[in-house]
């Protein structure tokens, strides 16, 4: 389940993942978090303290700020005698390391205090600092042990101590605490002032100190480790973004460094652990320098090489015991120079990205630098009255700020990617639609080409076959009529008239099959050419009031034939029935394209009009053909003449619509 959850988190961030990425990251995360949360706990920090019988005791506390002390030449569990050279010292007292051929050394303290009466519930003894381990004796009797007295000694440099003194060990009047302290020969030993008071009050002070000084560091370390592992997981999916790698390494290294603040028994021997911790601080500064360069989009090969050389050479000299203690301090002090450099770079780059980002980096960086200087000054002092190192509290602030900035940058890049993907998807959809339209147009063009070819073949067959036969038949009938009536006026008889009209109908059908490129004027011009001779022989004047019209998408061969049939029938009625001497043809448009635009063709004569309400089969056919065009046919007749008005839709698209139907 945990594996599926981790994969889901990374996939939701659009990070390419596989089991080779998820499984190692998850194993390392769980191992480190378990060690931080459980493995570093000390018995002193987790032991239960019973205070049931001490809550009512409100006696004032007593602070012991001086002690008699001596440093025996040989370790012993017995209180040294006068030959040890006891002398009075103020607390806190720090002892320099002592290399006398023994792996460890002892320091003894005698602290005197006076009690008017013996407390019924005993006393609590609270010490802010006590390094490394030891025992507490009260009036010469054993009372408490602060940790193992044989190697490995517990890591208590940053841990306060508490001990309960039973009332049976106390007496009215003068009392004496004897404290045996043990440390490694290379290590410093120190004892802070000892505070005596009611057990409940001392336990509260001790627990509060342990929380702020040890447990809170553990919590912050676990949180930082989680952020670091998450950043490394992001980097595994985005190898080109090296800043995520360096930031994850810096955060994880700080989590490791935080172990020094609360782990009682580290994994390494004490001396090696101390050296690793000193080197880890310098390594963190170098890694932070690398992260800053990548965050700012810079590569300084010489500066990067110099930083790594500073780390490697210093660490080699320290582990080989070439560097004295003060040189190690100076080596660590040099990391502050790195801190100032990357602080300035981060703030400048942040301000370029925005005032808020620059201000956040300035506050976080200044806080870390200030607390680092404070801790360095505290470490350099030769006392430990109430030391509290604070740099590790500034790191979560800095990690939080940088984590927020990096996550915001990562989310912004994801949003930009999603926007780009949406734009690309839209463009692909548009291109796909365009390709589909082009394909449809290509199919339509091929179909039209095939139709055009077939029309040409049919037109040729009709012209050369039926048309030739009808023309020959008309010629034979006319010749036979002339031979039968040699002196008569040349005029077509009934048979010749039928043949002539059949030829005209055939020509009309052939004209409708001709490509007109959606041009109504071409359609009407062809009809005019066919009828001009008949109108002239009949003494009828033709007024051609046809205006130039835009291409009409609705002019298919079927609609062209319907228009020609309607106009031809209107001319035929004028010739046969009206007795007109003038015929006018008018065209025009009304409306807007895409909004009910209509075209109209009007055929007007000055004949005698239609008698009564007589409607023949010819007019019914004209209305039926107009209906097939989606239009209407209006006939207005009177003594001054007749007007036949054909109105039909153009089917032209609105302005801006590029999906025009194909012509032909």
C-alpha cells in the first residue's frame, strides 16, 4: 500500500516513475525515518519519572554555582582524598582534554548545601549540561548514574540531566553532593550549575529542556528528511534539474547532522563520529553552495572545484590528525564565507523573480547566518552556564522557504506544461479537423471529377447521338413540308415544332450539366443565347437587367436544371399566350449571407396577362421546381403584363466562415 501511495504522489506530479526509482527511495525513507524516530532515543530521555508524591511540595529551589573539584591522575570509583589537589571553581566548569595514555579520564566535584529540615519527599537535582557521563553521590552514598561508565560512553554533550535524591540520603544541616564525571581523553568535560528543588518542579524543567533541546530537533530532523527524500524523488524524474538533487542532499545531510543533538549512542565510534560531524558541517556548506549555483542557473567550474578541494583537503588533514583543534575551528569558520556568498546570490536571484521570494530568502538566510554566528561564538567561549545552540532551529525555516519556492517553481512548470499540452492538443484537434475537411474535400473533388467525366460522356453521347438524330429528323420534316406546300410561307408544322422543342429541351439538359462555377449569370447567359433567335423572329425585345452576383453554393446541376426549366417555361408562356412585345429579365439579392439571404429572378412581359385564375400544368410544375430549390414562385398578372418572380436561398455562409462548399 505504501508503495502504491508513493507512486501515486510522484505520478500526480507528472514525474516519470518506475519500481527502480520508487522502491529504493521508499526503503531509504522508511529506514531513515525509523532510525530518526526510534533508534536515536536515549534511555534518559524516555524513562518515566514518578512525581506522584511530590506535587504538593512548593519549597523554593536552590542553585549551586560553585564546587570543589579535582582531576585525579588515575580513574577510580572512590572519592579522591586531599592528595588530589582539590580547589574551588565556579560553575559551569569546562576541562580541556587530557592525553595521559589512558582512553578516558575522571573529574570529581564536591558541592555543599544546607537544609534546615529534610524534605519528606526528597529532592530533584537538575543540571543543564553534563558531559559525558558519571555518577551522583549524596553524603557519600550512591544515588544515580548518568550513563554507561565504560566505552562506548553516551553522547551527552547537548543533553541536560536529572536525578532524584531520596530523603533517606539527606540530613538536616550541611549536605554534600559528590559528582564523578568521566570523558574521553580527547574530549572536554563540563558541569553546569546544579539546581536542587521539589521533584515535580525539577522534572518539569528537565522535560521542557529535553523537548526544546533534543526532541524538537528529532521532529525537525524527520520533517527535513521527508522533504529531502521527496526532492530526490522529484530529481529522479527530472534529471536535468540538478537543483532538486543538491537541495535534497543538503536537507538529508542536515537531518544526519541533527542526530548529534539527540542520539545517545551513534553508529560510529565516538572519535570518528565527532570528526564526521565536523566534516558534515563543511560538506553541508559546500552542497549549499552547489545548490545555490544551480538554483541561480550558474556554473562556476573553478569555484566549484575550489569548494570541493577545501572540503576534501580539510577532511583528510582532520582525519589524519594533522590539524590541531584551533585549525579545525578555523576550517569550520571558513564555511561562513560560503554562507555569505550563497546568501547574497540567493537574495539577488530571488528579487529578480519577485519581491516576495526575495524577501522570504532574505529573512531565512539572515536568520540562519545570525544564528550560525551566535553558535560559533557560543562554541568558542570557555563556559557553559546555560548553552542552547540555535542554528538547527533556523534550518527548518530555510528548508521550508526553499522547499516552498522550489515546489512553486515545480508547480508553475507543471502548469506551463499543462497549458502547452492543452494548446498542442487544441492545435492537433484543429489540424485533425482540417485534415478531415481536406480529405472530405478531396473525396468530393474526386467524386465531382468522376461526375464531370461522366457528364461529359453523357453530353457527348446526347449531342452526337440523340441530338444529331433529332436535328436530322427536324431537317427531313421541314423539307417534306416545303415539298408538300411549295408556295406556302416557311413555318414549322406540328411535327417540326415538337422536334424543335425536343431539341431545345435536350440543349437545356446539356447546359445544366455544364460546370458553371456557381455563377448564376453563366446559367442565364446560356439560356439567353438559346432563346435569342426565337425572340428575334417573334418580334419580341429582350431587356437584360441581370446584375453581377457572387458565387452561389446552391447551384448544383439539379438546381441549375430547375432554374433553367422555370425561366424557360416563363419565356414559353410569353411567346405562346401573352402577345407581348417586350420581355425583361432581372436578378438581385436580399438579406445577409448566413442570415436568410435570398436570390431572385424576375421575368416580366408587357402582354395581356393571364385570364382569370387559370392555372395550367406548366405553372404547377414551375412551383414544384421552385419548392425543390427551397424557394417560392410568385406570379403577378394584370392588364399591363405578367411578372414571374422566382425566389430561392443562396446558402452562402456568414462572413468569417471558411467552410465553403466545393463548386460544381
